C-alpha cells in the first residue's frame, strides 16, 4: 500500500512539474518575443548609455597667437596656450550619483513594463487553464448525462420509472449538452 501511495505521489509531482515547466516556457517565450518588451529593453539601454554621456571632461581649449613686435627688429613671437577646465571632485561625485539614479530609474521603468506584461500573460494562462478544466468537467457531465438517459430509457421500457423521471433526465442531458458547447 505504501509503495502504491509513493508511486502515485511521485507521478503527481512529476506531472505538476511538467505543467509548471510548460507554464514557465510560455512566460519565457512571451518575454522574448513581445515587441513592447523589446522596445522597452532598447529604451532602457539607450537611457543607460545617455546617463554616461555627460561624465567626460570637456574638450581642452587651444589658443595659438602670433605677436609681432612694434619695432620690426624685435621680431615676432608665437604663443600656444592650452586650457583644460576641471570641476571640483564633489561635482564628480554628484554626477556619478545622478548617473546611478538615472540607470536605476531606467531599469525600474523596464521592470515595471515587463512585470505588467508578464502579469497579463499569467492571467491569460490562468483563464485558459480554467476554461480547459471547465470544458473537461462539462464533457464528463455530458457523458454521464447520456449514460443516465440510456439507463432511464431502459427503466422506462421495463416500467421501472415514470415518464416524469425520464423527462427530467432528458432535460438534464439537454442542459449538459448545452453547457458543453
């Protein structure tokens, strides 16, 4: 008895895990092929790259000047100046924090869209599973109603039941067939 119970438990668990894998496969496929998610993923990547744009130092400023002496015998002089502006270290820290916040905000926006779409897919899967279960139950109900109708038809022929009971069974069969369609 314990062996039979153990084998039935193992069978049930394996069937449940297969159903769970199929459910997860559907969600994974929705995540990989949904165009809204693909667009949101690209927007997230673009926003994260955009956060890195302002972190570079500005380009250096180069000046080249030619000075001619007032008397010609003093000659000419060339001056070359290169200026590079630097910001205070506290500004770099604040920019890095701002960049991290922008990256995090882009990631959260993407996750919100992703979770919304996956939630909708989960609801559709749950409704589909429920509808299949209801259809299976109605199918069994119809088969049972047909068997009951045949049984009562035999009982009516033998005189074991009344016409009212037989009509009630016919109504149940019609209701079962109506529900199954």
